[in-house]
């Protein structure tokens, strides 16, 4: 099946995945991780993209971000991708592509899915058996939300601020969410929606969004009432 054209709309959260070509490693040293974070910070500010969360894995990375304009995320990913490849190739004495084609992304409905998506990102290193707990992994936004260290790249969304009236209460509530985890079915939805390009949202959200684009948003037939997009 041909891949859907990417849908990017201003003001909506987007779950983004960029993989290494043939699942190859995209980081070799801690300096590589730090370089990608620095590039994300620079270009997210230039393109007015709020980075809610991230996790850098050995052969791919995830972002959860909201752009101020439809062009923000494509420009961010193009600039970061090109500059990081130059850095990585120079440091490794290699040439050629690093990425598995274009990045994958989808819109998600904020109210039911944004915080679970942040938790999903935090738990990715645990799922891949890189660490025993999210707090042990240095290359994600978990430490910022858990109050372990500040991260200038991270712009907490309104849903996070609603977790409590004080920094301590918000951090404690968020850590509790991460410890509870997310259901396996939701984990599969978050992965599949980003990889396949289907919008992750409830029926009313999809109906409102469809009025803003001619691109098909879910795998369901147009007009069919659904509460969530089904996995393919």
C-alpha cells in the first residue's frame, strides 16, 4: 500500500518517528546524542515548533511536537536531518544516507492521547530493554517532567500543567502515570498511527479535522462512525 502523504497542521500535536536506514545505528557516542538535541533546540525555536517530548533511541527517535505553522515541522525535520547527517558522516568517516527515507508522523487528539504519548516515549527505552526505568535513560524528556533536571528543549503542554498546582504535585502525578504505564492496545495504536499516517483521535475530532483537509484521516470508510481509528 502506498504511503499516505504527511498531514501537518498548525496548532495540533504531532507524533513523529525518524528511523535509521535499514534500522542502522544513528548514534555512536554521547556527543552524537547531544548534537541532535542541540540541533532540535535551535531549529525548533527558529521554526516555532513546541517540542513537548522526545526520546532518542540507538537507531531511531521520537518527537511529540506542535507547530505554529503547517511548514514548521517539515522545515525542522529537513534542517535537523541534513545537519545531523553531515555531523555523523564526518565523525564516522562515512558517506551516504543515514535515514530510512522520509520521517513518519501523524496528528493526535490532545485531550485523550497527549499525556499517554509522552508516557509512551518515556517507556520506549524500557520496552527495548536498554534500562530498567525511564529515569535511568539520559536521552529523553522524562527527566524534565519528573523534576530530575531542567531541559530547555522541552515546552510542557497545557495537559501537563493541569496535573497539579505546584511543580512537585505535577512531577509526582506524572511519575505516577509513567509507573502505571499504558495499555498494550494503546501502545500499538500510538505506534501504528505514526508509522502509517492515520490520525489518532475520536470520531468528533476526526469529523472536525476533516473539514480542514481533503486528505483521508483514518482507515475507516468516510462517514463511518468510529471512536478510534482501527489498526491496519
